[in-house]
C-alpha cells in the first residue's frame, strides 16, 4: 500500500485550502482528467491508436515541484 505524508506549517496548511489549491478544486480537476482520458481513449480506440496515456503527473497536480 502506498502512503503519502505531507508536513506543512499552519500558514501553508490554511493556504492549501483556498482557491485553486483547495481539496474540492483538486477533486474537480481529478474528475475532469479522468473524463478526458476516458473520452480520448474511446476516440483513439476506434482508430487503432493508443487507448489511454497514464504516464505523467498524478491527477490534479498543478505542476509544482
């Protein structure tokens, strides 16, 4: 089982729940990416191309390293 721990200070924790960083927005982005992958995969399957590209960042990542 994979587990992730994040250690942050209080100010960072509070900021992480605002705007684009909120958990709710994260889950919305995650659902949108899954839908896009499924729709893209269904279209590509008909043409014989790749079905899904699951490489890259995790769902919802904003690109911060």
